[in-house]
C-alpha cells in the first residue's frame, strides 16, 4: 500500500499494468490447460480482472490534497513548512508561489524536490499568489498555508484537511491559541456581526484553510489580504459546510503597524463588497432607497387611515389624498423592490436558505409596515355595519384608564366590548367583565333596572373578557343586536337615566373603619343587609360618600351626588323617614333606633366628581333600604 501513496509512482499506470498482465496470464493458461473448458478459463480470468479494477477504483477514490503556499520574503521559515507538508500522506502536490521575494526564498525552494515552484516578478499580493497556485492545483482538495509558520507540524496539517477527507466538511478554517489580532477584533468581527450575524468564528481572518477544489472553481479570489475573509463569506453564501478547526499553538511572524493598516483596509473593503453583493448593505444602494420610499408610502397610508378616524382637523378629503399618495408610492416602489430582489438573486451565488435570511434582513421594516396596515384594515372591516341604506365603519378602540384612587389606583385597559346573547336559563342575569363593572361603577351582585325589570350583574365566564352577555328583553330595550361593539367610554351612557341598586354586605366594610370597633364583634352580620339606589346621569357633580352604621359598626358605604330634593329611608322595606337634602348636606343625616339597634347614616364630602346620582323621592327605587333581623344577637 505504501507504493500506492508514494509520490514517485503513478497509481493509474500501476493498476493498468496489473490489468494487462492478468489478461496475458489468462491467455497463457487457456493455451496450456487443454483439458479445461476455454469458456470457464475466460470467465475466471475476467472475474479476476474486474476484481482488480474494482479494488483499484476503491483505493484511488480516496481524496488527495494539493497544498498552495504563497510566500514573500520567507527565507527563514519556508523550508520548514515544505518539509512538514511533505510528511503528510494525503498531500500529493506541493505548490509554492514566490510573490516577488527579494531575499533567498526562491533559491531555497528551488533546491527542494517534489515541489512545483512558481514566481511573480513583482509582489502582487497574497490573494494573487493564491490564485496563481490554485490554477496549477490538480487534486480533489486544496490546502492554503502561510509560509511564515515556523513551528507548524504534521498533526496540525492533518487536522485541517481530515474533516474534508472524511466528508464532514466542505471547507475548514483554523483557529489557534494566541491573542486575537487587532485587525480581527477592531475591524473584522464588528463588521461581520453587523452584516453577517449568522457567522460566529473566533478567528475569521486565519490564513490557514482548505476546501474542495470544486468550491474554488465557483468563486473569484481577492488579490490582497481580503482573500481569507472573502473565501469564508463566499462559502457561507453558497451554503458550504464550514468547520473551524482548533490546531493548538502556532507561531506567526508579527506584522508591522504599516502592514496591519494595509490589511485592515483590504479586509474592510472585502466585507463591504460582499455585503453589497449579497444584499446586506441596503442603506447605500438602490434597493435600500427603494425600501425607505416603500416605508414612507406605507406610513402615509397608515397616517391617512388614522387621521380619518381619530384626528379632527384631518378631513375626509385630506385623508383620501394622503392615502392615495401613499398607495401610489407604495405600489411603485414595491414593484422596484421585487425587480431588484430578483436581479440580486439571479446575480448572486447564494443558497435559497441564505437568500431567505437576507430577504428577511433587508425587507423586515417593509414587512412590519405591511402587517400594521393589514391589522388596521382588519380592524376596520370588523367595525363595518351594513344597513339597506348605508355602510358604517366605526372602529372601537380600547380605553386606557389611569386611576388615582388610593384604593383602586393603577393602569387599566378597558373595552371594547361585544354584546352577545345571555347564557341558557339566565334571563335575569347580565354577565360582564371586571373592567366593564369598574366603568359603570358597580359591583357584582348589584341589580340594574332596565325598563322596570331588575337584572343582576355577574362575572363573565372564562375567556370572555370582552363580552357582555345580556338577555333578549334588555337588549331589545337598549336596541342592541348580538355582535354589537361598544366602546368603554360609551358603556355608562348606555344606561343613562336607569337605576342601579347597590347591595352591600357588612363584612366588606368591617376592616375599613367603624364608629366604635369594639362593638363590631357584637353584631351578627348575617342579620344585616344594606341596599342603596343610584341613577346613571350625564351630570358630573361633587361626589359624597354615604356611610351606614348599625350599632356604631360600618355596614355599608357607596358614593354618588346629592341634589336639592327629598330622599326616603326604609328599614326592612318599610318607609321610616324623609330627608330634605341639598348639595351642601354633610355629616349625620339620619339617626334612629329599630329593634334595639342604633342606625346612623352619614354623608362625607370627597375630592372627586361623579355622574352617579342618589335616588330621590321621584325614583321608583329606594334611596337607602336597611334590612335588620335581631341585629344585637351575638355571633355564636
């Protein structure tokens, strides 16, 4: 087997000779062994020949390597690099390109056997030297090595090429143990992170790498220091399998500041060129300008739609002009974007997956703008109401409420609400979400009177946070059809001039303060209940807090405003007293004893206004109705 891999023998010639010798041997055997069938002998010799040919093909199918070493004034290290690669069995061709050296590099290499030496009369740059060597490469894989690697060894070289030989990669690049260079950290990595974020190599500018030769046939090498990063970017664009190989310690000759400056400029130019070629540099090309204009057109459409519904000074004619202008700009530039994108796709060698990434990267702002407009249009379509004589579009927006109340302060997003039919067997229940309860200033368990009928307010069922379920009679009186959308700001007005009766449980208030806390434990709360009636109005007047005490214990409180009128107090549904009140009424407005229980009703001013009016004598409902049964019984 060692003969097969020897660089001085031609494997094809050896096996062709073996094939011919086998055929001659078969003919001789046929002539000498007359007692055997000629056909059998021919069959045996042919089978042996085919077996040898098959073995030949299997052996020579193992991938072999050409190594290209560009060199410029590397007389101190070039011999060591060549001696190292000649020790690697898979390397069948060694090419050194002297890039116009002025020292003894050429003379040293010319004395080494089995090396193809090429020379540039003048220094043309690393990339140019690599291209010259690549044109002479004959093997399946091409390995590029720098000529200044003074301590590179056989294992490191094999580590670079083995992943490709074993079919694990299409291209390998190296990383090694040393501090990252200034050009890498300050120039290459920031640009790659911005334009090619999918690449995350520790040492993207490493000059030691290998690839299948077919890959190099598809790309053009840069002529300067940009060649290394250019190969990596092209490989990524073509969807090649790139593996970064750790080859351990390696010694490089340190570059001068002048050389680093030149290298940085050439690396930047290469990355920017590739960014433009692969559609990443959108802000400086025609495509970028088209995208910006497209976004402007879509923004005009958005502004026109928004202004039509929400900005008073934007008339319908002005909105139509803005929307029309936005449509013209959008359609024109979206067509330009499509044409340019197709042209970029056809001109580039990028894979479909990479093209998709690039497309999303470039057009993301446009995509988001289109989604915004689609969302607006869908919202408007959902707000369409069609009658025999007109089509109405009234979008219902959410209401953001910032409460400054000490008890309920915070941010609340309310509405819009959709009216639906009541659930089965709930003819006297209205189900609504907590946000709607807060808007109408009610509590669950309260009764609202619609056309004289009482409907109890209850919590919405699960996952119906934007639905108000209402019985048919109530919907009919309010002229609401199933599917009607109501803004949060319009919800309270829906019940204008209707009454709500607040049913209060004393347990809710015992911790909120009482005239005499020591007596609260002597009150059986199950024997006390308070209801207060209020009317929904459009007036917004100073709010007063109504507090009801039984035996000096707070059993209920609610807020509303008072007008100059008469208000009736009831106990157990029986009228007990009329109160003449006005807007300045404050303090104790009622104090009496019933069934040995002391009842006190007080009014306190607050710093707020309200639209809820306490029910007066003209109301069909009772201002205050207190239910008491054996109130002095202690809790057992």
